[in-house]
C-alpha cells in the first residue's frame, strides 16, 4: 500500500520536473538568428586563430 503511494508521488514529482524543464527551455530559447550569428562569429575567430598560427 505504501509502495503504491510512493510510486504515485514520485511519478507526479517526475512529471512536474519534466514540465518545468520544458517550460524553462521554451522561455529561454534563443532565436535562430542569434544562433547563426554566434556560430558564424565563432568560426571567424577560429579561422583568424589558425591564420595567425600559420604565419
């Protein structure tokens, strides 16, 4: 009897944690434009570093 209650309680806590995680990811999601800009900037920095090493 107690095991069933604990199982339901832990399942409920897990469900709340998953929903909370999804909501946080949706709220903090950065835009595609920002992702592309930061990726392009990182690639440019790496290319600049490799050019400096090759000189």
